[in-house]
C-alpha cells in the first residue's frame, strides 16, 4: 500500500503547491501538517508516505522553492 501513500502525496502537492512560493519553515510545516491530515481523512496513514520519502517537510520545502517544476541542481536525475 506504500504506492497509495506516495500517489496521494504527489496528487496533493500538484493540487496545493502550484501557487505557493515560500522559504518560511513555519508555513512549510503547516503545509506538511495539512497534507498529512488530508491523507488521514482518506484513510492513508503517515507511515505509508514516510516509508517512501525521507522527510515530508523537506520535500514540500524544496517543492515550494522550485515551484516552476524544475529539479534542484543538487538532486539531479536519479
């Protein structure tokens, strides 16, 4: 069921982050909490997401810094 968690995260980010650009850790923390609460409402436990990503906070933080869809240079292709 891990795929279900990461798919939810991807979908949530594509719906909620396109208009967000911030480097404020408090705002990103709030977004992370919002995403995890939304996942729980759909029956997806945080573990299903956390098993696939090192840190939801870091992932959302990077996404808000690179809102244009670009990949951060240090991450590079997998």
